[in-house]
C-alpha cells in the first residue's frame, strides 16, 4: 500500500496557521481584559456625550475649573480627537462597555492582520510570510492597545502603507488628480480622528521623495489639504508643536523611553525581533549592493526599492525607543519594509511557495477576526465589562465617587489625573476637576503646578493657597495625602484602600463635615 506523501513545507505551513489562529484567539481574550483599563477612555466618552447633547464642539473645556480660571495658560481649546470621541460615545450608548471591547479588538485585528493579508493578495506576495510578520507586529504593539483614538490611526496607517507600496510597484492608471482627491478625503477623516495623521504624511513624504512617483506626490499634496479640513483648520497644525513637545510630556509614562531592562523582558520580545530584523536587513542590503557593484559595476535598482522603507522603519524603531507610545506605529511601519522586501525577492520565494505558501485561501482570511471576537466574548463572560475598568495598575475608587456625587465638598478640587478621568465620566460638566490625563490641554503651567502639589515639592503649600484648594481627592499612597493628614487645617472625611478625600477646615464647611461622613 502506498503511503501518502506529506511535504514538510505543507506541514510547516499548516502548523503555523494553527498557531496563528490560537494567537488571534488569545489576543482577543487579552484585549477583552485590558482595552478599558486606561481611564483616558472615560473622558473621551464624556466628551462625545457632551458634543451629542449640545450638537456642537465646546469652545472651552466643560469638565475642569482650572482651564477657565485666571491661572490657566491662555491657549485655544482644541478638541482635536472630537470625531473619535463621538464614535466611542455612540458605541458606548448602543452597546455599553462590551461593545467598546469588541470594537477595539476588531479595529486592531483589521489593522494589524486583515489589512496585511489583503495587501499580500494585492501585491502577489507570500501570505504566510506576511501573516508571520503581522503576528510579530501585533505582538509588539499589544502592550498599548487601549480603547483610544490611536486605534483609528493604526487602521489608517496600515491601509496607507499597503497603498503606498502598491503605487510604488505599479505605474498607476488613474489621473493624478484622482490620487490627490482620494488622499484629501482620506486625511480629512484621519485628521479629525487622531493626530497620528502626521505619521501618515511623513510616510508619504519619504515615499514620494525616494521613489519619484508623481502619484505619491499628488497624494502628499492632497493629504496636506485634507489635514486642514477640520473644525480648527490651520489652528490644528499650530497646536501640534505644543502637543508633541510640551514640557508636561516628561510626566506622561506613555512617552517615557524604553529601558534596557524592559527591552530584555518578554513584553518587548517581539519589538526586539523587529529591530534585529531591520538591522540584519540593512547589513544584508549593504552587502548585496557592494557585491552587485563589484560584479556588474553598478548598484542593484531592485534592492534600492526597499531601502527607503528599511531606513523609514529603522527611524521609526529608534523613535519608539525614545517614546514607548510609538511602538505600535513602528511595528506597522516595518510592514512596509516586509511588503517591499517580499516584492523584491518574489521570484526567489515563488520556488518555495509551491509548498506551504499557497495554503491560505481567501475564505480563511476572516478567521483571525472571528477568533479575536471569540476571545473577547470569552473574556467578557469571565470578567465583567465595565467603564471605567479596574486593573492591577488602576483601581476605580467607586465608593469615593458615589460619595462625591451624593454630597460634593465645597470649594475648589485638587485631584489625581486618573481620578479626574473617572469623575468626568461620572459627573460630566459637574465634575469640575483640577486636572485629568489630557496634560496637553491643561498646558505646562497647570500640569507642573499639579505635580509639585501632589508630590509636595517646591512651593507646594503656596500653590495650594494660590489655587484656593478646598478639598483633595487622591490615592492613599500620594505624598500630599500623608502631608495633609497630619495638618490640623485639613480633615480626612473619607478613606478606604483605594482613595482618600481631605477637606480644608472652615466655618462654612464645618456643618458639611458631619453630613459628608
């Protein structure tokens, strides 16, 4: 009896598909647990609700007392993520926290998995190798996949990179104005969702300058025009330097550089793999160009095709080392190099593709998305979906929030930024917080003053008097809590394992103390 002939390449291909599917199921499960762990989602939903209720964008911040006080920096209020806030608020209203979890996981899987698989088909490159690269990319960025406007930028950047590679490969049959008009619409939507559109313009600029494609140049010009089609017009561009280079950014943990210890940890293993792959690719490109020059007295134009993407990906990688929030963007940018590399070596890889590389059929492309949804559903069934959501890094002070909503202390509030987020969602315009996690909105002065008061550094007591603080709301571990708890001018009116509320003693508030207890 003749034994069946199992090709090793097919076994490897199907083994990878099985692992790939399990990984997507696991990603969906983890997303269902962590996507709402960032309190930023709270103020985004609250902002969207405010826009719906008033049918207009706010001219001033509606949630804080500091931004309308005489002590605030005089800068225009720009709700640059207003469209994202509207979308998230609508999803939350329709389906609650569970719908937000599903939406986040679906958007990320489409951005990191589905778009690359579709690009593999359009570009006629190996779907399995693209799936492998996409798996590394989504793993690298998975530490920062909250339900926030960044997820929209992931999608737009992923589509843009695949499109730019396709335009660079083909001559293009459409008239130039069609590329410009399409880019205008594309970036007009993106610019109203998230400021990540700037990364897209940089990608377009580098691609148009290095490939000398008029189609890409027309797209770049159209993208610049589209980025100004927002409620704020050119004012959005004037606001961007403050957003990206604010002194307050040094207190934002998401913008901290990656340490050597973190790079050696398992959490950033996939990111390390991307960096090493890019460095090896650069060395190989240089070596191959030198050999080609020696043999043929000229450089290889094929290798030059993916060299710009390699340089762009390496630049993104080193930028991400300095600002960890950029890691998912760097991972997506590296996909451009993967596409172009596979195109350059398509002929060589086609010999191997007769085995395992053709095992992914069109009908299988939706499987990662379905598995991610199943993973989210499993997480929701095991852990209650809630906004805000408590995690090991942040515990929602529910009892304190209920007490504040019922009987709010008199006077001006000084609060922890993350507690400000949850107050904004719980009380809307009545929250009137000192600060929340929108540090760029509050400006350098308020943010730096907050940091000194919260940590009892510098003239923190004078700042309390200057801002006329009447009560404070912080976690028990905050330095200001231990200082004021031993100050006879302050009284602790609420304390549990998650939060402490202290009120400044006064004749006007003496009667309120007993009620508040």
